[in-house]
């Protein structure tokens, strides 16, 4: 027990204030003013691993409590440019979490069935149930980001009376998203949103690594270069999206992503801080249930002696 306490103490001593990365409600966002790199919270790679291991262990314990209390669910939304580190953050963060209590979904271009429904429908079909952690690697926010940068996507959705150049489209979608997240919050789902803020220079470095490293060649996609050419349009779309949809109950966190290690520590601390703030507890047994357990124990103890 002492070793475990010391292990968690190391993570608790990590001074990461989630509010530092949170986008205030109603605040206009200029991403040029949000850093893509900050001073690391770790001293060296070995220290980073110790800190992350402690956070992963703590998250695993909180996930078990989340499942047992069965009052809340958690939805983690990850957005960012290609190679921002979404996959790595998700895989490292959830390493120690019971797979039965967690599910990850990615959202690519909508298929024929999805196009027959409203833009939020496909995400609603895979929301986490009570006691579970759901992760959206990209999300319904693609519909106000990629669809905005690529007008042909909106046209393919066949929304009556709406054109990609009509600002009313995006205003209405922002409103729909905010109301959806309010509805989820009222019904026990806590939504945490992360924008992994990567610099264009760091993206260039990572894309080159995908080409130069044979083990990363499979990650390279020609479309990445096309999207990179639309960088400024994406930044404008993200700025308006973050400002319009960050709320007190479902805040956006702009995470400096040029340092993958630092980004993972920030994300883990935000998630842990949110779960700890729920005030969860293991269910208390009634007197009848406790008596039942004692009776079962006596039976098992007796059969063991035989």
C-alpha cells in the first residue's frame, strides 16, 4: 500500500492546471496566441514515463469506480490536424483501462446510410453508456471543420436550402452541438474536448518521418499533403469552432502538441481531474445485502474445510 501511495503521490505532485488550457466560454479564439510548445512538465524521458504510468494507473482505478458507481459516463473528443498525435494520446492514455469499460470510435467521410440522417446522427449511435468511457478520434466536429473547408462535402449531404458559403449553416450547427452537449451533461455524460495544437513546422517534420522511416510508411497518405495546403483555412475554421462551442460544462482544451510527451501528460491530467471532480463512490450495500454476503461466506468457508 505504501508503494502504491508513493506512486500516486508522484502523479499528484505534477503541477498541471487544466484551466490553463481551457477555452473560456464566449471567448473569441486566435490560435496564434495559443502556444504549440511550452516548457515540459517532465525532466527527461524516463521521468515522463514514470509520470504517465502513474496517471494511467490512477485513471484505471477511476474507471473502475466510474463503472461500479454507474451514474456517469465520459466522452473524450479529440480533434487536430494530421499527425497532431491523436492516436498516440489515446493509446497511451487508455493503456491500463479495462477494454470492457472503454470504446474508441473514429469518424471518416459519412457513408450512404449516414448521409440520409442529420449530421449528428452517426455520433449519437455510439455514445458511451453509463459507467463507460467513450473516445471520439475526430468526431461530429468534423461537420463544422472539414465540411467547411471542403464545400463539396456539405453539398453531398443534401441539406435542403443550405450552401457551404452560407454562414448561417455553421451558426446553426454550432447551436445544435452546444445543445446536444447540454443534453448529454444533464443526463450524466461529461464531455471533454481536446484540440491538439500543432505547429505547421512540426507537422512537416512528422510527415517527413513517415516517409523516411519504413515502419511509419503505412501512415503516409497523399491526402495529408492536400490538407496541409489548406492549413490557414483549417485554422480559421478551428478558431470559430472553438470560440462558439466551448462551454463551462463541455470545454475545449487547446493542448500544445509539438511535444507529444507533454501533450499526453496534459490530456491525462485533465481527464483525471474531471473524474475526481465527480465525487464518485462505490455503491453501499444494504444491511440485507451484507447479511447475505456473510451467509455466503460461511457456506464457502464450511465447504472449504470439507
